[in-house]
C-alpha cells in the first residue's frame, strides 16, 4: 500500500514503506566524538538519471567528495560513498575513502561539540497534501563558530563554503557520462534554491555512555 507524505511543520518526511522514485547517494563521514569517533551520513536524492555502472558511479562519488570536503576541517574524514538506484534501498555501488576536510578555519573560529550541526535547507516547488512547501534538509557536524561574534552562529567562512557546496548540488555533479546529478526530493521535486542557516542547530546521535 502506498504511503502519503507525512507533514511535520514545513519539513516533509516519508513513511518507511515508500521507496524513493529517483536514485540517491549517501556520503558517510567520521568525526571525533566523546573520546572516540562517530560515523554519520548525508543522503542526497538526485534527478538526472542513474549512473550505468561502477565506473560512472565512482566518478560521481569522486566529484561529490571533492566538493564536500571543502567546508570541513581536517578532523572530519569522508570514509565512504554508497549509491542507490530508484525504488530500492539496496546499494548498487560503493567506494571507500579516507578524504579529510580541507578548511582550516579563521583565527577566531572554534570547534563545536559533535552533536551541534550546521543546517542547509533546499527549497522546491513541491507542496504537501496540506499545501505546505516541501524543503530538503542536510545536517553537518563538527563545525565552527566565530568566538568574536556568537557561539550560536556558524563561522562566516564556513557558511560561505557550505553555500558554495549547496549551490553545486543545484547545478549538478557529473558521473563522467550522460548523468548530471541534481539535488531533489525522494519523489523527484528538483531543488530550486538553498539557504545555509546563520544559526547553529543540533541533531542527536544515539546515546553513548561515558568511557
């Protein structure tokens, strides 16, 4: 049985039984967390077609990783990309990485606790059944604030880099062939714009006890 989108404020999520109508890629990262490390990921659904084989998937992964590493410090490491075809949550391609972030931060930039996050919001022209706009969200951890401004505000230099990265998803990433992957909702509503939130937020990880 098909499931309707579930509206949560201005954010739309989907019931687990509803599989995405378009392909996607998941970028997995490792960050320092509670005297150890924590893996987290961002998933990007995209229009433009499905890469036909591992060679094209890996080219797409490489292009995404080369762009996504730029906003992060060297303590964030991209460790894997996983590709999914439309209509399935079974991976069709994957590639491991050990790619550290390249952003060194400004003189006044300070690192945040692991669960603090920068938020990037993409707009679409789609609407829910209650006529609410559908937005797409990505959360990024282990980021900076500027200690001369506010501990609640994303570092200006890092915000600029996230703006550039989000814009690249709207332009699209090539698989080296005929596919240009453009950010979209799981149902295929293309991203029409983006906003990097000025203020920091958080996304809770599963509880980890003290060592």
